[in-house]
C-alpha cells in the first residue's frame, strides 16, 4: 500500500450527481485546491494544511484523512460509503453496453 493512501476512502459529493472517491493525499489536496474561493474558510485551510504536512511527512496520513473528513462533514458533502460503493458497483456491471 502506498504510504500516502488513506486507510479507507472518503466519498464526497462533487456536484449534484457526481460522487468522488478520495483515496489518498493527492486526491484530497487536488479536491481542496479546486474548492471555490468564496467557500473557503478556516476548516478548509486547516484540512489543506494537514494534507500538505502529511505529504511532507510532518504529520501522519491519518491526521490528514481525519482533517479532510471533518472538512467534508462541515461542508455538507460527505457521502455514506455504503451507498456510494453500491452505486459504483451498479454502474460497473454491464459495461454500459445495451443489448439489442
């Protein structure tokens, strides 16, 4: 397992019908960097700093994961992992091909 991978993924709502899996520091940093400027606050800043600190080995990856989890809860974008994985599994079955 990559040292920068989270112990378990966090699923967040990126848009109304888009759920994104955050599985690593890189995923979390990218997501936080793309967060709209007008929605950034102290919790966003704290989560981003924790991710960068973990990336630079100044904090454990678990601290960054917990900070991102707290951010996603506060932002109201956290998605229940069981419902997200069921949706992903349903989308993968069949490969998108239509039987004619």
